[in-house]
C-alpha cells in the first residue's frame, strides 16, 4: 500500500502535538479540519498554522452550519483514513462513511470507561487509581468502537 491519505481533524494542543509528530514522520496528511476559534476549549489550538507551514490544505469547521461545507471538502479529498483527535463535536454518520477504511478517534480515558465529556476531571473527582488514553475506530455512538 502506498502512503495512506489522511484527513486530520482537531483543535486542541494535543491535536497539534500529534499532527506535528505525524508530519515529522512524513505521514501523508492531505487535509486538516480545525476551528478558527473556540469558546469551550481552554487548550484550543488553531491547526491551520502548522498546516500552512507544511503546505497542507485546511478548512475551518467552526459550527454545525458549516457541516455541509466540511463534508464536501473532506469527501473531495478522498481520504483513506480520518484521524479525529481533540475535537469537541461528534462526527455524524455521513462523515464516518467518507474514508476508504475508517475514522480513528482519540479519547483521554480508558474506554469504554469514563466516556463522554471531561474524562480527566471525572477521573479526579472519582479518585480513579488508573487512567489511560484510547485510540478507537469511530462509530455512530460517542467514544465507542473497536479500541
């Protein structure tokens, strides 16, 4: 298999870290979806800066009104995979069907435990003795799929 084509979706500091590591390893990122602002992410990071620096096409996907535009843009890229790391919104079923193979998601918890929003805060509140991060194949349900 030649280098798989990846669309990267993210908008937080960890997204930026992972994307830059993939770029260093010469992974074929063919497009980046990010937000130009965020009212809810304290660790917000605009990935267009790294995308521009590395000559990777990008699109801003700020709200549900731009779903159709983002959908068409990603679909035109014809990716083999979508990596969704550090994204505050659920991807709808039509997005999950775009890539040739599948969408890979990331969640900062030991899935299937501690699914949902704010897993790190809940880990502290619940006094969890063990924490983990999970990469998984995305499905229609939040933070659910083969780990």
